C-alpha cells in the first residue's frame, strides 16, 4: 500500500512534466514564429532589391 507522501510525489512529478511540456511547446512555437517572420522579411527584402535592380537596369 502506498503512503500519501508517495502519491503526492507521483502527482507532483506528472504536474511538473506537464508544465515542462507546456513550456517546451511555447518555446518551440515562439521559435517557429520567429523563423517564419525572418523568412518573410528576407523575401520582402529580395523583392525590393530585385525591383530596384530592374529600375536601374532598364534606364
């Protein structure tokens, strides 16, 4: 038979693992959004540079 202390420890561990998984998921989501934003910014910069190059070469 388990004592109350061991039951509390087990439930505490499962709570801690849930919190760890939640924090990991939040960090992974923020990293994904950051990378997507940087890729979007890079694409916009490329479009701008191509437009400027086309303007200067057509003159």
